[in-house]
C-alpha cells in the first residue's frame, strides 16, 4: 500500500496520533501497521509492528556513531530502507512511521537523510501549541513548504490540540500567512485535530485521500 511518516517537535503527540489514527482507519476498512522509529524512547503506549530498538544493525550503528547524531540517524534510515520486514509492512498495509528525527536534520542534512524520503510516501508534520508563534500558524506552514521543496514529497501540516472539542479546518489568515501564500484573502487552512479524543480525523483522511 503506502507509508505515512509522522514527524514533529518533541511533545507534539506523534505516538498518540499514530496509534489512534491507525485504529480509526482500521475501523473504516484500512489495513494499518505502525513502526516505532524512535530509537531513544524508553517506553511507548502501543505495541509496534516494527521497532528500531530491536535491530542489531541499528544498535551497532549507535555504538559506532554515538554523539554524531546526523550520521547515526542517516545510518538508521539506510538500515530501515533495506529492512525486509518493514518493506513487507509497507507493501501490505498503510505503514505509520513514528519518527523522532529533529526537523533540522531532515532539512539541512537532506543528502545524508535521503533514505527518509525513500521510506516516506507521504509526510505529516504534527505540531502542538509549542510550535506556534505570535504570527499564528506561519512557522508550521513555512516548515512544511520548505520540506516539500527539499524532498519532493507531500507534507501535510497538522495541529494537534488535545484540549479542543471542535477542531477547525480554516481560520482567519495572519499577515505572515498572507505573505507566505501571496493571497491575503486565503484562510488559514491548516487542519486541527485532537489525537487523544480522535477528533478531526475524518477531515484529515479526506486531506490525505485515505478514505
């Protein structure tokens, strides 16, 4: 089928999103699987179908490149891109890739991280309130556009806001939003979700053309 890489800053709810969104899609007839691609996580709330922490090759790469983080992540991604189990999951299901790679590595070390874009058919850039600025949604919009430019992949920005009861798909555009889009009348159309309560998932499925 395909793969959906989920990236974002720490605390944005990536693991919660992967688990709950995968379950949501399963209820709508989509076969899903989840790969934990966070080598440094101590525990996760779901049982992954694939876990980078179980890979002997990745553990060896960590020992070799310890404290050389871009090189370690590049090696990890390269190992993942040739993993038969991961390839099988991607072939037979919608594979969620639960990543924790710093965004700046994907942007500024893109040649070293090229295996990421081999692994990811689509990318969701998930963000919480800690990624927002006084200019509204400009930071996440600009980051997603920059990632699309360097990767050639569709990057869908999504705000995860656990406290809200009615996620919105369009709001008043800020000045910087208008500058970025070139259209002062275009609304801010970054999707909002509540991953904990599984709200806004239907709109996101339509945006990603999954249902």
